[in-house]
C-alpha cells in the first residue's frame, strides 16, 4: 500500500521548532515571527484562514512558508533548495496568486510550486531596507497622525491608488471585500498614519507589523501632485523615529526600480539589508479559459 503524502502544515506542537528556524534571521523573518507571536501557527475560530507549512515533515525544520488565505505566500529557507523542495511538495495543496520574501528562497519556492500551474505576470526585484536607533534622520513631518474613522473612504482610495501604481492591479476590482476589510482593520488599530491638508491626504503610511523584535512600514503613498516636497522622506523619518522608541529596528520593502522612493528612504536613514522578490501569478487554466 502506498503511503499518503505527508501533511506539511505545521501543528501547534511544532511552534517552538518553527520559532527556532525563524529567529536565526529576525530582520528577514519579522513578518513570520510577528504572526507566530500574535496568532500562532494556524487560524483560530472566527479568524481569516492562514497557516504555516514546513519541510521536512520529520526532523528539524529547514524551510517554511506562511500562507494567507488561499492566495498569498511568504517562504523562508536558509538554503533555497529546501524552499524548492517545500514548493514542489505543496503543489497539489496551494493555489496562490502572490508571493514575497528573500529573493533566493522566494524564487526557488515559486518556481517549484508554480511550474505548469501559473504564469508569472509580475516580478519585482525589491530591497528589504532597515534603520536602527541612532541611524534615523532627525526629520519631522508636522501634522502626521493616525487616521480617524471619518477618513476611511479617503484612506481606502489612497491605498488602492498606491497598489494600482505599484502593482498594476486595482484591489477595489480584484479583491474588493478583502481589501476594504484590511483597510478598515488597520485604521481601527491605529496603524494608518496620514498628513492631511485641506481635507486631502498628502502622505500615507501603514505600520504593517510591530513586535518586540521590530516594526515594518508599508503602503507609503504620496499622490503625484504632492510629490517633490520631501513628504516621503520626512514622513518615513518621523514615523520610524516614533517606532524606534519602542522597538530595535524598523524595516520596509521597496521596488529597486522606484529610484525616488529608494532615494527618499536612504535620506531617512534606511540602508539595504537583503534582496527580496514580489511575484504575482495567474493560473494557466484561468488564462486558457479566458482565451477560449
């Protein structure tokens, strides 16, 4: 009798083993560690679906991938060959649309998982940038504050426009209910920061995550007509300085070809840490059906 393929979902009993794998590179795995600390290895009752998968299923973990819902993945493996092995072994389990993470592990996982399943329609070479206390520029953005409930509509629009420019995808069309829920959740939690002038958002940034090990900023957006005023540099500096009063490091991802953003973050005190990759794919069956 042939053995059933192993269930590679990491159970709560292996949570500390997963933590030991991740904590060896805490700045790279800050997202994974924050999820693990705040929510554990699997979704609880009433939570949105998520989980961690690991390889190998027996013995010390050498690779893992966080999967959010049925569409987003973030792989981690010190050796990309282990990421590829994990990707190959979950091919029949996962139906993904996006992935992000350290470039070597992400490329290996995505290639092994998606071969013959998806067409990659977007591949952004990113940098994971980091700043620590004593490195952040002493710049302020007067008026920067958490967004309030009455500004949710404007924040929703700004967040969508940022993704449309960065990814070429309008989340209000592709995933409207999930996107609106994410915007609302971040705003209610005080994680969306804005500068408003004459009832218009001229700068927006999100505290994407925060844990005892560090914080990460995301969703930085300055509408095109307000660019050239140094708002991104001052806003990211100001928010980072506030965060560094509570955590040891602040990081962010930036598309390497977005030269103005890279320049702004370096002026704020950030420096390159690791090459990352952002990927988006379309199922080949879906494309074939659309063509037919």
